[in-house]
């Protein structure tokens, strides 16, 4: 664990590996541990995985009342400024992809490219799925009701949602949600002119796939799209291998770093 002096207080950062820097921004009301598997795979492939805890989670502090998207981008920028000696690839999952695009927009000199896991922002989810998301953070629900809400909002039908039973931070989520509600989507939608990889779950009911398609159409040659079947808004625990493959392929193309996993596979072939 590394502690960084952020603009509003200390920021706890989980680091793994050495090499070109990759910053990981988690989903609404969730912490950096969601990226543990991806972080270890990035490190094994020769990258420096940098996963800051959002304000209010772990040892990261800072004012949550009146939180803005600019504040969240500034937190990410502070971490990058201390831990990276070159522009980074920033990866945002779900709500984190909004923060990632905001960071690229407000601090373009710090960002090389942007990876969006579950691309949302423009086209909203259906009302029943929004209600399910809200129920995830309702502390008065029974365990069965909570599990049902997590499954409905975040997981593809039939996938095991128990892996995300815990790890929810309701106060943080409320403040993050308020921040994005008052910020113009158009300000950060195009990721500040950076190249973008979208890794989009086909069954995502929160960041509906039309968002990903529209963004890639708008960005043209600046964007690449990978659709992932049998995955919903959780994506990271649902299809971890697909996420790792898409991210490593993108990073290899950007940085010309050999895909260690692929090299090892080739070395074992007769």
C-alpha cells in the first residue's frame, strides 16, 4: 500500500508490478480490490498497475459533501503525478469510466489512452434497473433482497453474483452519484481527445451497449470496441479472462510490450 497526498487529503493506492503505468478506477461505491486479478495480470505482463482507493474507502479521505467530477479527476491526477513518470493508460470500470474520461479531459497531459469497462453516460438504463441499483445500497434489505438487487443490476442471468455480495459503500456511492448528476456528460463523453478502448458486456443493463456503440461511432478511428458475451455490469468478476485479454492486447499495441502470457504459451508449444 502507498499513501499519496491528494488535493483534499491522503489517497491510499494499491500498486503491483513495474513498467508502463496503468491506472485503475473502480465502479460506483466500490473499492480498488475489484481490480486485484487484473492488477496481478498486468504486473505479470510487465506493467505497473496503480489502483487508488476512492475518497471514503480504505485510508483515502477527503470531503465527500459537494463532491464534483472535477474533484475525482483531480484525485486521479494527483496519484498519476506522483507514481507515473510518463502518460498513463487509465482504465475505468462502470462509474469509473466516467472518472477516467473526466481525468483525460481535465488533465490530458497525464493520459496516453483510456479503457472503458462498461461504457455508460449518455443512454440511461431502464427504470427497473435503476431501482435495482439503488436497492443494492439499501441497508434495510434482507440478505436475499440485497443479493437479488445485485444480481439484477450487475450480473448476466445465471452468473454467480455472490462474489459481489459485499464491498459496497453507500455513502461514497451517493456522493459519487450526486457528482455525476450535476456534471454535463458532454464535457467528458469523448475522453478528452484520447484513443479509447471500450470493453462492453453484451448483457449490461446499467451501461446499456448502445452507449458503447454510439461512442465508438462518434470517435471513429480513435476508438476500438470489444463486445463480451455472458457478462453484465459487473464484468470484472464475470469474465475476467476476456477483460485481461482485451486490455493486454490494447496495451501491447500502445506500448509495444510483449504479451508475456502469449509468449509463455508459445514457449510451451512443441
